[in-house]
């Protein structure tokens, strides 16, 4: 009884917090071509933030055309003040003397979330982006989505560091102004030799021990700043060459030498760059085609807003707040698909898989607009048994809807191809989504496993066996995928003459 009473009190406190900080707010959804913002700060502030995000994306894509789009949707919460930020990211206020962020980034099962205060302004003479940490995460995600392999740390964190301090003004973009705390560390701390810096990995003591990460980030930022702007940007194009070599599978140190020249010959130039007093940066023209007036906006219902905020709290590991908001959503709309989606994510995070699957199915039946909902609903219907044709057709419908809502989700396409092979659809209907899945994510062994099964059902046995081999080679540390790939390779007949009559 005591535990139940404690939980009830905690839920009551959370509900009171929701009532005070969130429920009274009016939330709107504003969309551009590439971003969605939910805001309680008003239309003007939402459009200003959306315009800035589009300009930063434009700068990244213009400088580095080899970067790809994120594979998950991103939802930005543009909140009006510190009180709203505290309601959405309470853990930072629970730590006495802790950081009070103006921007927070978190990854959820269905999408990426960014929470930003819209009342923070960059003064004309200020050269530090107040959202620097959030934009660092954004650029890092773009980089990781653009390559089929893990990137060298100096490259991913250095490039994200330089791009994170991008400042958008009404008439121009300032790209790469120096970051003061990095400069201070570079002047006060011992520096790694360039050969050691580019060899640092996630297990290196230079990265993991003490304040090694802060020291490493300062030096990685300096190296990328040097390559982008040093000696009149003479090596900037070589950054794209380096990226291309990595994408082709070149070993990182060899790719560095091929793109930038021998490491030892760069050492003195790099040291001189670090010791300089003035750092240049780039003034970038705005994309004049991006205008605030073209963004679309709509008010969110109380049920939609509460459910969306609940999903954010699930991603942040705040189940009490999430439950309270789901309850609030259902008070306004008992059959809210968004509430069922948030509940499904919460249950999934707590390993209540059967209940989560039931909630995903309910959200799909009610017309959810989340691709993740339809993907999970389809997966739950396959289960361990063999579904009948009617169920398979429903699974196909859900997977088609998932690809419509998120055309970048590779596994939805892979599952769609395999389900269609089970339904004995035409080879084109089967292979087209499989090819799309491989193109979107060429490194996922489970996509190749789905393709191998599909080719087997099409009696294209040699292709099925070859794809199974590729799955095994891609599995690496994924023992389940490796085992399934090996099982397939051992089971698929070598010729149609060995198929059962």
C-alpha cells in the first residue's frame, strides 16, 4: 500500500506540474520543407527559429554536398522561456548548481527531438551561438547518417564543432567563428601530436580519462578549423576528398595522407595555426529562397500537444511526466492516436512488449501519423507464427503507410519487400522496396537477411545465397544477425532441382 500511495503522490505532483507549466499553453505546429516546430512562443518566434534552422541546413549542404538527410524525422520544440524549458527538461533543474541549458537534444525511438528557448537572442557583436551544443548534435547526426561506417573522431567531432557555431543573422550567415573555451584550452593544455590526434578512438585514454574529451574536442575543432580556413582555405576541398575516400572504405589514416598530405609535413603549419591570435571565419550568403511566409502553421489540440510532450518525456527517460501527459491527452480525446503512440513508446521503454504492441496497433487503427507506429504495428502482427494472407495484406498496408510517412526508413522498405514475397507478388513489387532499403542503409545486415529470404521465395537461389553472405559479412558484432545469415546460407538450396516437390 505504501508503494501505491507513493506512486499516486508522484503522479499527482506530475499532473500539477503539467497543469501549471504546459496545459495552459497554446501550442502550434509550424512546418518548413525540412523541419517541424512545435511552439508555445507564438507564430513569429516559431517562424524565426524555423528560418534559422533552414539556413543552417543550407550552409551545411552547400559546403558539404555529400552529406545526407537524417533517416528519422526531427521535431523541434521552440519554447517561450526558462519555465517552459524546465517543464520539458526538468532534470537540469533538479541538480543543484547544474547547467541551465537553452537547448537540449535527445533521440527517441521514433524521431529526434530538439528543445530550444526562443527568447534567447544573439547580439550583433556576439560570436558564440547560444544553441551551440544542440547544433553540434544535429551536425553529428547528419555526418553519421551520411556514411556506411564509423567516422574518425577528429573528423566527426571536429567538423560538428566548427559547424555548431554557425550564427544566422538577417543579412548573412557567419560560419565558424572561434569558440572561446576551445581557444582557452588550446593555450593552457598540452597538445597531442597530429599523428596521435587523428588516431584517437572512443577507447583511447586521451578521449576517456579525466577531462580528455574536452581537450580532444578543442584540438579536433582546431584541426578542422585549420583545414577549412587555414592558408586561405587551401585544404577545404580536400575535406570532401577525405570524406569520399572514407565512404569508399579507405582506412582513415591512409585517407588522411592521401587527401591532405603526409602528417609530419602538416605538423608545423597546424601548430602555428593554433598559436595565432586571430582566427578567420566565413561570411555566407543566405538562401533567399527560404522565406518565413512560406511556412505552414496549424494549432495543435490539447490532446495532440499533451501526447507529443509525453513522447518527448519518454525519450528523456521521464516516465512519471509521460504518464501524466498521456492521461491529460485522453481527458481531451479518449481515442487520441497520439496518446496511444506515446503510451506504446513508454511501454516499450519499460520492456512491456505485449502491451506496447497492442498500443501500437491501436494507434495505427486510429490513424496515427507516425511512421514508427505503423512499422511497429506491422512487426507485432508477424510475431513468431505464420500469419494468414489477410493478416499479411494488413501488414503490407501498414508498411506502405510507414514508407509514405517516412521515406527514409530503410527497414520499412525491407520488411515490405519480404512480406510481398510471402504474398507471392510480382518480382518487381518485391525487389523495388528491397533495393530502396539497401540504398538507404547499405550496412544493415537485417535488410540483407530480408532480401535473402525474399529472393529465396522468388526461387532466385544464387542471389539469395550471395545476399546471405553479404549479411554475414555486415553482421560484425551482431551475433543474432550473423547466426541468421549463416542459417540461411546453410538452408537455401544451391539449385532449384533440390527444392522440395
